[in-house]
């Protein structure tokens, strides 16, 4: 239940934040070509976690990404599917 709330909060934060990265966060991968996934760990906040995932997606050449998990106690980790 806690992880679900964190994922939803991360998705909402990402939907309203302005990112300097080229990869865009999406809520659904329908019609997009899945090319892999990226993961990060050690983030202090959900915003920081989303930025780190966006950066990794961009570095991997993705045009879009979707966060599929976020969790942790004092340090957060997360995974995102990347699309081209």
C-alpha cells in the first residue's frame, strides 16, 4: 500500500513538474516502442527520484519513460520503463 502511494505521488509530481530533460514522462506506454528500463537508488525525495529517472532515460536515448515503481524508507529507489 505504501509503495502504491509513493508511485502515485511520483507520477503526479512528474506530471506537474517542468523537466529540462528530453525524455517525457507518460502515464501509459500505449503505442510506444518499449526499449528497456532504467533504475536509480539513493534519492532523498520523490522529486529527486523522478529527476534521476528522467536523466537516466534521457541518457539511454529514450523519448519517453513511465515510472513503474518507487519505494524505500530513508533513501528511495525506483524503476522506469523507457520508450523510443
